[in-house]
């Protein structure tokens, strides 16, 4: 069983006929039809229930846990110039809660940033959108740059340790390898 609703701005006879035709074309049957007042919708929580999965994705689902199709990942790469997996690794794909925490702003402030930037937005799935908010990307680049600097520093330390071992034992000495912890 499913609930299908037509949003208030679209309630026209042509839209109702189109929806009925599409339902019939899919081999489905309408069991009942009716109207609900705004008060009934609010008191029953119908909209809240309908949008619960969207709210969950926005607030609690980790971006890496989202089921994004390969096609949408390609579109993401084309639109934002970064592969989906690389953006996840950089920490620049965030859910709404993470973005608010990272930017140290309220949900209302995040919503304002979101509203200003519609040309940098794309749809990943029904009810699920991603947008480039530059401050998040800049902080992600800083984090990636710092990680890269740390890896380079670790490689230099390993090279230095290997050089020290070789010089200590001379050319005929044995080679030892060391693993450095990142702490």
C-alpha cells in the first residue's frame, strides 16, 4: 500500500488525470481517493512520516552509506570536478548536521547558504541533493593538504631512518626497515 499525494501548487484536473493514467499504466489500482485539510495532515503526521527518510539522510546518515548510483557519481564528477570517492576521502561530502557542525552555523543559517547557491546543486536521488558550499570544500582541501603534508613528512622520516641504517653499517651492512606510527 502506498500514499500518493499531489502537492497543493499542482492540484489541477490535468495533473490528477495524468497521475491516474500513470498508476493504471503501471498495473496498480487506486483503492480510495480523497482530500485532506492542512489541519488533518498536520495532526496525523502524514508529511512528517513521508519525509522521515529524507530527514534521516540529512541528519544522521553518513555520506559514505548513501546508495548513490554509478550514473549519479559520474554526474557528480562532471558537475563538481571531483570523483565521488575522492570527495568522501577528503571529507567534503557531509550530511546537514555535519555541515552545520563543521561550519559552526545553525540549521537556519545552513538553509540560507543552501538557498543562495542553487546553480551548484544536483539531485542524487529522490529527495536527496548535494550542493557545493565553498567553505566546506576549502576546509576539506586544508584537511587533505595537512594529511598530504603528514604523509610526506612520514616518508621523509622513513627515508632518513633507512639512510641512517645504511651509513651506520656501511655498504656491506644489512638493510632494516622501520614502520613509523602516525602518533
